[in-house]
C-alpha cells in the first residue's frame, strides 16, 4: 500500500510530536480486561511491543502519485549502539511502573512486556502510558462516565481510519506483526459490544476479539455499573 504526497505532508506536520514520544504498537500478544459491576477491574497484557519509526516511514515510503517516481524498498536499518541504549532505557522505565511484572528490550525495535494491574474504576484507565519512557499513545482505554457507565475501547487492536490518512501503512509499520486476542469479561450490565460473533459461551459475559494485522474492528464495549 503506497503513501501519496499528501500523506507524507501530513506526517511531516505531526512528526515532531510523534518523535517526542515512544510510538509502540502490539506484536504477538494476549490481553484481557475484566470489569466488575462494583467498578473493580483487572487488565493484563503479555507479549510484544513494536517500536515504530515515523521519520523512517516518512522518508522511505514509495509513491507514484503526482509524478513521484517509485522508490526501491528500504534496506533493514542496523541499530546503532546509541539506539540500543535508548531502547533499553525505555524498557527500564517501563519496568519501574506499577503493573509491569517485566519489560525487556529484545532488539530490532521489539520489546517483551508482562503487565497486570487491578484497581477501581473511579476514573479512567489507559494502557500503555509512561512519561519517562515517552509512551503516550494508549492501546486500550476505559472511559468512565458520569451516568454510571464505562466505555472500553482498544484502538491499537483495530483500525479506525485509513492508513493513508496519516501516511502509515500496515505493511510498513509494526501492525504487520500484530497477532493476538483481547478478551473482555464482566458481570456488569453489557449495553453494547461490537464483536460480530457476540458473547462467548459459558458463565458470565465474555467477548473475545481475535486480532490480526488486517483487523478493522476496534474492540469496543459499554457497561453499566451497579448503583
């Protein structure tokens, strides 16, 4: 999938903001979220996190639009010692945060993390978010509303917009390595969920989204807490 001149222009505008953060996307993973009607919750993520390079994407993406000549596919970039040190520092910063049972840099822009956190939804929850590591783009978010409901949304496990909207293609970034499952369970009233397969059989309410590089649906659910 190619990126046109407009896509590269838009990415150039936002690149300074993106480069100031740590752009991570899921690799191979298993993730769960359990929300109880008393507002208690447990979230887990075990698997890979892939580091994206927006500058490389902007500079190396081929295009044939507006008279641009096709460019050869970029050769794999060799990590410098400084890059490896910075990425290990990201893993160390993540490992210091409550919830991370482990965080390790594997090389090649790939991390392995094991995260589990329990708490009370008296406010919103996002994952991942770490100021020291610069991880500021959440994969999973729980929005707690005043009307006693909460919306669960996992944008990193689907695709909300066309890749060309921001000039980032699934074939060019870490989404091509995305593979796993996101399981949502609850004993609260389920007001909506967007999995076409519906709820899974068994006790309680359980919804499982299978995530692939081409997944379009952003896992979403809304629950109502007990009064």
